[in-house]
């Protein structure tokens, strides 16, 4: 699957950095065009979408909603990434929250358990919109079997590869690696060593946007550290094997080489994949827009994450955002009307087209105009094997106990078995203390 001319024509200008922080200003800004509600119910909508790319898109959706009916006017309040979360909690405590807010999908139940967002059961009985969304996204908005948010968008990780580099290495550019063994075999052929260093490295599992947690999930049949019932899956044979596999890459390439190359990595034209320093790279679907903007002459293929062994599954990790009504919102009924519009077909398709972003609405994601793009279609198909991590409510920061142990194993200070055994013991202790 290639990023071809057809795909490039569909993609709109977009910088991945704009996802969260581009265009941020020191304080919240409000859209002056809707400062007066003219007798209508005014709904305050908080987002962190302040970039020159995303802000016009969300405000066009808001404008279309305002024009679609005559009793609600939505006002967009922009708050920088990071600030929005703390100000949301402070506003709830002060009993003066937003009416609608964009929030993280991975922690809906955390907020629900602390009564920070609104139970949407009554609204869903009135307007059952559950079937609009992917099942795995819907599971993430539930707390005690009740929905406390509505999915808005999501993402997934894919393997990008440089077809020119494949040909130069004698590899078929139409046959990307499908297993971990093939991935390593291809990477070795793609390496271009120069003295003690490398002009090109075929691949490294911790470069790009995948990370240790995702590799452990990929190795373990799509199972993260906890399942949806809260059962622990930290110290498993598959995860131990995955840590040893990641360490073998450092051992083969040399830790100093890995660290030295990584220190030179940048963004845009300096991205190591775009600049030709790395031949295979894992990233979100939106990375295609960076390639278009900063590597327009590249010939690039995209494929699912290689599976550990044939048949074990091409599992990937994802994230995303939801729409919530904060607890204590002044206009929950009107907020619900806007949420329905925001997550319906037209608004979701518009968001996807303009952002090249995976949306939560299944019908919109499968729209023929979007599906005609091979890259976008591939990311939508990959959602079927994409897992969204959830943390037990009692121990939301449990990864702080796991990461140092894995880091120690990768440095060779302890074995992978010791690392995960210690991590599991520590997390169990944390959960016991939380229970007390």
C-alpha cells in the first residue's frame, strides 16, 4: 500500500504537532462571533484545538450546528493542551464547569468514579446512538456499565517503509515484513553501516510512535497489562520474550549507536524516516501528512504492525478523545444536542477529511470519499486489531512502577523475568494499599 498521488490529493495540509500544541496561546480564547446568544441557550464548549489547522475545522462544525437550529448557540473556548485538564477539574470543584469538553478516552472511568463527568444513561435511552461507534471505543466510555462520554476520534499505529530503500537492499517493495522474524531480517538487509556508525538503520522497535507497552501488547495476543475486568497480565511469558527481543536490537546495533542516532532525530524534514536515516518507521496514520509535506518525492508503503509469529495477530495500540458533559454543567440537555451533532455522520466525515484523522463514527469512517484513499482505508481496517489501554481505577499511575523495571532489563541490569516479576509485585502492593 503506497502513499501515491491520489492519496496526496486527498490529504489536506496538516502538521502532526498541531494535534495538541501548535498555535497555543498563554490563555483561553473565545470566539467573538458568538459572544452574544441573542436569547438562545449558550453552550460553552472547551477544546485544546487551537492550531491554525484544527481550530478552523472545529469552529466550522460549531458554526454549522449553530445554523442548523434556532435555540442553542455553541461558544468555543480554547485552552492549551495540559491547561484544559487542570482547569476542568478546578471548574467542576467551583461548580462552574464547561457544558461540553473534549477529554481523554483512556480515563473516562477514572473521572466517572470521582463524579467529574455526567452519566449519560437517560440521554441514551432517549437517543440510542451507541451503534454509531466502534465497539472497542464504546467499551472505553463505560463505568459500571453506564456511558459517561461519547467517542469522538481515535488513532492506530502502522508500519511505514521506504520502497526505494527496499529495492536498493534487494527486497520486494510490495512485500513488507509480516512477522517479527521478517522485520529483523529486512532490517539487517536495510542497514547501511559506515565505520562504527550507520548511514541508514533498517529499523529499531523503540523509534517512532509505538513504544515498549505496544510491543508487549503485540506479543501477548493484544493483551495489555490489565484486561477490561481489571485482571493483571504484567508478568507473562510473551511479555518477557518481547523485552528480550527489544534488548537484542540494542545489543546488535550497539547501545551507543542507538543513543547517538536518536539524539540527532528531529521533526519535519529532520524526521529520521523522511530524511532517509531509518528505512522502516511506526507511526499514526496522520504521519502520512508529514511525508506529503516534507518528503513529497518519497515512495512509501504502509502495512500493519508485524505480528510476533504467523497467526498471532497484528495488534496495535491506540488512543483518542471523547466528548463529555462535566458534572454540574448548567445546560446538559443542550450539551447533549450538540454532542449528538458532533458525533453524527456529517460532522465526523468533515473532521476526518480535513484532518486525515480516524473518527469514532463507523459510517463516517467508511465513507467512500475517505475509503478511496489507500492510506486512510488501511488505518480504518487496522482499528479492528487496535487496543486502547485502560488502567484500574484504584491505580491509575501503575505504569510508574513498571517502566523503571523494564528500563533496567533493557540496560542489562536485571533479567526480563526479574523485571516483570518485580513490577507485578509492586503493582499488586499498590492495589492492596489503594484498597485499604
